[in-house]
C-alpha cells in the first residue's frame, strides 16, 4: 500500500513574536487614545458647564483630544508596574464616578463625580500599596 500523505518540502516558518521595541510604542499609543478620549469627554463637560453655545465640536473636541493625547503620551512613558496600576485605578475610579455623578446631577455631577472617583481610586491604590508592600517575595 502506498502512503496517502504528502511530504511538504518547504514548511511555513514559525510565527515571529513582536520585536521588543514595539511593545512600548504600542503602550504609548494605547495611552494616547485613552487620554484623547478622556480629554474630549472632560472638555465637552466643561464646555457645557460654562454654557457656551458655540464651538463645542469645532473647539472643545479638537482641543480636548489633543491635550488628552499629549497627556496620554506622557503617561505612556511610565514603566513601573505599580504606577501603571495607580493610573488604571484612578482612571477606572474617574470613569465610574463620572457616570455615577451624571445620573442624578447632570454635567456638574459628572465633573465632580470624575474628580471624586479618581481620588477614591488613588486612595484605594495607596492603601493597597502600603498594606501589601511587605508581602511581596524578594527575588
């Protein structure tokens, strides 16, 4: 009997992992996108709070997006895992606080809730950092 399997003369090469240089760039792009979205949201909230009836999309969106993206790029330079957890805690707290504040009090509550939520996230991180800092194994 003959074998029905075909021999492959040129097998496909294994998948090449991403170069190590690409990871920090992708992290910075992530933070720029996140910062740009947050900047737009904050600037629109401030714009509505001030009661300005013009330029919300012509001024507030591009300015908020640019400032947020620059801030996000600066945050993307952080390499310490502990401080990256701090950023995530503050951002998550601010996002949750903004939603919780906007529901009962509108745009004013959104801004105040964002600040309060960010402070709460930072406080929880501080408690975690100081209470759990002695429990890590030493390498």
